[in-house]
C-alpha cells in the first residue's frame, strides 16, 4: 500500500492495473476499495493544499501551550466520537448499480462502448460504480465552472501529471496563464500554491466560490487520473480531456 501511495505521487502517469497486483495478493478484490480511498485522499488533500487549509483547528500561536493543545484534542475527540465509521454491507448487484445511472451516461463513453463494458473492471465491487456515479454527478451539477473550462483543467492535469520523481519535486517553469499555472502547480505540488497565484486568479474574475471550484476541479481531475489508470477504466467516461459524442 505504501509503495502504491508513493508511486501515485511520484509517477502517477505510469500507474496501471499491474500496480494493484501486490495489493490484490493480500486483500483480493478489496484492492478496488483501497484504490478509491487513495484517490479520495488525492482529492481532499489537494484541495486543502491548494487553498492552504490548516490541518489543525487550533491557531498556530496557541499550539505551544499544552493546556490549549489538550483542549483542541478534546474538542476533536468529542466531535469524532459522534461519527459512525463502521463499514456497511452493500446490497446492490452490478446490474442494479448500473440501472441507477442517468440515461445519458452511455453517451459520454468513448468508442461506442456500453456503460456495462466500461465499468466491467469493477463488476466485483458494484459499490465502486455508485461512488463513481456520485462523483460524476457532483462534478457536472455543482460546479460554477463551464464545461469548456472543466475540459481545459482536465487536459492541463493530464499534461502536468508526473512520470518520474523529479517531476513531482524540484522547480519547473510554470505556465504564464493564471489558470494553467494553478492547474500545473496543483497537479505536481499543490502545497506550493502562493497568495500571488490566488490574487492573479482574482484579477481574472474569479471570486471565492470560483477559486474553490477551480481547486475542486483540479482535485477531481487528479483523483480520476489515478483511479482510471489503476482500475483499467479506459473508456473515457469521466475524462474531459477529449471531446466525446455526449458533450
């Protein structure tokens, strides 16, 4: 799992279903679940890094004092104690999961493939198909960004995706355009986003909601770039990098 997580950072462009084989040897088909968790962390951590969301609820200046640190831990513990983290049994079959997809979903599949054939690699884990459906619905119905900009972000993420460790660290020339720069840095090393980059986006007409949606779109494209490579979902259902018949 650690090897997989490291490669997903250092060389995500080279990920393939073969990278899941060592994990499958230990946990079987649950490797699909691990893949979704890995993608989920790339999503939420990237948003936090792009927008410099502090991982600590307690202000930095107060962390030096033990009494305040204990208070912060106590509040967090009380909050998490109310959350039910138990795994739940998923009862839907693969066919029932497919039936819940919107009718137009198949039109977004490239090459004339059916939705069933597109999701065949995760047949043994139909709950993964539901998670992907909800992710797609969230992207298409909630973002304030137009379709062409979302497509541009997906193309930018694919272009910036590292294929070797030195591309995921060090320093590299970044695009002059503020949006393209945000996508590039957000893909290679999201924590390096600067206030100057955020201000450049504001000058280009993005308000707080727009900047948040940009961060979400970059995170979504990065999550999908890793997920589809590891699970072998090559039918283009989620990718906006190319124009499909359904757009």
